[in-house]
């Protein structure tokens, strides 16, 4: 079971993301704005356009945590520089999120294998 950080300010959307993570057989780890550095996770789903989302996304990029962005805002070049696995503009289909999370966790596995 992998750990997936969920950093989504909207409670309803956060709950849906948590459901997708659990259905994939993994553990969601909820991050709230202003919280300390998140614990060790294998992948993340982040809303980079609200609150501390952009700072969190940068921190995850620096830690080489594969990240999926879900936002109410269109993609900006600065965000693409953070190499997201996918960038979804809300609303998005949950099956697409599930596929992107699967890809993110595969990327995390490949990163671990390369570091070993």
C-alpha cells in the first residue's frame, strides 16, 4: 500500500480524491493549508492555485514526489516546470485521475529502483 498526499482545499473534491486513492488500494494522507512539511509519501494530488498549494508543489518537486495537479485554473508554464504527471482542470473525470495516480505511483517506483 502506497501513501498519496491529498492537498485539496474543497472538502467535497478532497473526499472524491480520497475515494479514488482508496479504491486503488492506497492510503490517502490529507494535507491542509498552513500545515508543516508533509510526511513521506509516494505520490501527491495537489491544487496548486489555492492557498499554499504552489509552495507545496515546489516542495514535492524538490523531494522528487510524482504529483498530479487538479485545479480550477488553466495550466501555466511555471506549473509545467514542476513536471506534473498530469494537470486536470476541474471538473475532471475520476477515471482520468485514477489513471494519472497509477502513472504517478509507477513513476515513484521507477525513481526508487533507480536510487537503489
